[in-house]
C-alpha cells in the first residue's frame, strides 16, 4: 500500500438515523462537534442523518415519506399542474 495517502482524522463515528432511530458505528472522516455514548460505554463523535439504510425504501422494501421542507407537496403540485396542461 502507498504510504501517507489516508486521512489522519479517520475514526469511529456514530451515525444516528432520525427517521428510524437506528444507530450505526462506522469509521469516517466526517467533521462533527457532537458526541454520544455507544453501547460499550465509549464516547464517540456523532452525526444525525435523515435517511440511512435503516429507513431508505430501497433497503427496507417499504415506502415511507420523509418530508422536512414541503418537498412532497411542491412535487405533487407541479405534477398536478403539468397534467392540466
């Protein structure tokens, strides 16, 4: 392997899926100021995400709507407008 090509801040990070409530401990270089305790009692940097493999319809096989900014309504309004034309 080549030396000195990997980031120096590569560490374990807790990703918390706010849609499903699932937590994942994954190695990452993402920047965050929050920390949380993992099940083993160790404190790790943490990041909150809206969608992960625990809540995405492709992985779950269920269709659920996560609407944080009215995007679904805007899309439906554009779709209805285009059908009228």
